[in-house]
């Protein structure tokens, strides 16, 4: 029903017996435009690393953009890429390496923004290891996914061998009980847990040592880009504003994180936000001058080159199809929110 027809409809309805003014108003009012629905699937249980998404919901940033966004949590048994391809999600939080590998297999997935400018993962060690150069002879606990992502890079860069690798099962006890063990970790979670357990560990961020991937990218399907580009643009805009706001005042986002993940404590969330700021994961790199979420050809090519050299990607894979920069233009608004207290 068009708005221009409302007055003539009202005039006609007034001639109907027993029709109240309220009923007339409801019938004559134009139908409100329904919000565009977007399903976002994260990479893990709700935590500070997802704060910008929850902040955008909490502050109504998505709603202001005409969006109805549902956030679904990932986890160890959730295959985000499969759910995206099966159209059970519109956007997922994924990883550059997985996107490039998927494109090599002709899967129609595309990265559209990078909330994190660096991989938030690193290595947790005991206090005797003072740099990544000190890993010779150490046991390195590596997850299944790590075997095909950061482990080939770490091996080559620091002269390690597969004989040092052991499975990482997302349990901190093997690390705590073995003084010669090191393990993959996030500064925002496992490092915090190790300190709470009374250990005196060190943590080394892979990104600081030159590991090239962004580590956290928003990924959609090619058909969504073709059919709903304006929806994606509004979604990305609201999301990046959510990240700026989360770093400045995380309380609204954290309240929703705890609703989705009651195991998430206030002190762990506070720690996680502090580490996001300390390592400038959101507002560092190119985002410092070009805006939160920006991606560049140079970074994607560096990741592609690493994968080819490590035997993780074919040299003739069409890597440029793995991402699109149309949704985050190099901006006029640098990422400065994390300096706010």
C-alpha cells in the first residue's frame, strides 16, 4: 500500500458503520518497511573478541541501519563455513587461510571486512622461554586447525620440526603440568587462565613476529553480495561502529555477551578488552589511518604468498576472488577509540 493512497482510503472507511478512529488509523497507515534480516555466526563462544558485534546489537546500531541481526555462537563442533554455504548464516567470522583455501576449491565465499588487523593468536610458554627463538626442544601443543594454519609458518620461521608437535585439546592442564610444553593461545583467554592458575607464563603474539593473516574476517557468499550489497554495506558500517564503541565503553556489549555465554566472567571480559587495546588488534595496522575493518591487496597477497610457500595453497589459485574491498573503503575516520578510557 502506498502512502499517497492513505487519505482516500481513510475517507472511504469513515463511511463504514462502527469503525473507530483507531481502527481507521491502523488500516490507513502505510505498512512499515520490515528490517532486513542478517544471521551472523561467530567463530567461538561469546567473548571479548566478538564484542563489536554484540555492542552493535546493544546500542541499536544495526536497527538504525534497518537491520535485524541475529548473532549465533560458534564452537569446537560448529563448522562455520559449511553453515554459510548451506545458507544457515549470511555472514560468518572466519579466517583468511580458510577463505583462500575455499576459493581454491571454487567455493563461493568472500571476505568483506577485517575487524582484527592482526591474528589474535599466539604461543603461551613458561617463564624460561623469553622469545620464539627459544622453542628448540620444546613440546608445542597444536590444534587440528593449527596444523594447517600457523604451525607451518612457525616451523619454517624458527626451525622447528613436526616431532615437537602434540595435539592441543583446549585444555590447559597438559601445559601447566609440563614445564617443557608450550601451546597455542589467545592473550585474552588462555594467558588469563594460566595466570589465574598461579603460573608465570610468557605470551608471544604471532602477528608481532610477522604472521600475515588478519586472523578474523567477516565472510559471506557471492550470491549475498550480488543480491543484497546494500544490506551488507549497512551491516559492515554498523559493525565497525560497534567495534569503535566497544573499545570506548564495552559495558553494553559485555552484558549481551554474558547472556549468550554465562560462563564469561567480568574479570575475563575486562582482561580481554585490555588485550584488544594493548595489541591494537582492532585499530592497529592499516586501520590506524584507514578505518576499522579495512583490508588491503598487499595484506591478502602476503597471506597468499605464505600459504603457497608453505604448501597450503596452489600457486595458480585465484586468490583475488577471496575478498572484496567494496564494503570498507579506506576511510576518513581513523580508529582511535581504543585510546579512550
